[in-house]
C-alpha cells in the first residue's frame, strides 16, 4: 500500500481556516485520497475523498496537487468540535480496505 | 438508519476467558471491517468481509482470533482464550461505495 505522511499535530484558533497537509509521493494513478477524522471517544468518520480534482462538501474541501503527490484538507472555519485526529488514507481503485496511519491531531483554541 | 451498532460497549474479562464482540452493519452495505485500536499501534485492520465472505484476514494477530459473518446483518469477532495484550478498542465498520461508517467501538479490558 502506498504510504502517506502527515504532521503529528497541529494547532489552530476557533473560526479560522485550517489547512491539514498530507504527502503521498508514491501514489499511483488509481489511488483515491480519503480523509477521515476521529473525534474523542468515537469511531472514525468519513470527511471527504477525491482522485484528481479538488472536492468540496459541507464538512471540508480537498485540494489535490497537480502531480497528486500531496493534498490538503481545508476546514474553512474551525470550531471547537473540529478538534480530532485527521487521517489521510490512500485507497486503491476497486478495493475497499482503508489502512490508517498515525494521523494529525488537531487542537482548536477558543 | 441507526448506524453501525456494536455490543457490548465495554467488556472486562479475565485472562483465559472467551470474548465475543458483536456488530450489526448498516443495512445495504456490502463490506464489513473489524479494526483494533491501541495507543501503541493505532488503528489496525484485522479482517474484512464482502457480501458475508471473508476477503482478507491477514491482520488477524493469531489463531486465538476468529471472525464470522453468518448473514448480512450480523458479525462477530471472537477471542479465545483472551490475554491482557488483547486489551484495546475494537471497531466495526461497514461501507458502501467506498465510504465507511464506524460503530462506537467496544472497549475490551482483559485482566
């Protein structure tokens, strides 16, 4: 499985945008980029995913570099409830399994 | 839909005892996953099923662990005999079209 690299932790302030980076230099052309997050004492939850183009949904935006070797999850206006561990995962097209790394622990300051 | 339902939420058992964790996936989902989470090892994929058939059990740590999915609405993960190092949070997830939904987890403590 292709690997992803994320910072161990990040900190931001409430109501400010947050940019969470992910490097995946060994990504193949058929790998999808998925983001999940895990709130304290809960199971992971889906955030967003994409293949080549940038994606937006009600939770976040996903910006994918042109060479696909990196991506950024964007929370447009962070709230205290966004404090979580964020996981960037590569999923092989046609496969379903998700292999989680260590993720980025995001702290939001009031 | 109530989401993925796991039971029990907490389990404390003595070393050597058999432990059975249960999962009810979301109706209509065709994949089911079992994960284990510890501070040291993070989230590990143990096994997953497609349409009730085990596809990949390479993450199952040893023969003491077994998982079954007798029908589309029920799965079990069994540990026999349990050991203190099995203490962890066990998550079940189901997915459809590559979006996975996780349950609340079962916190297992083996003393």
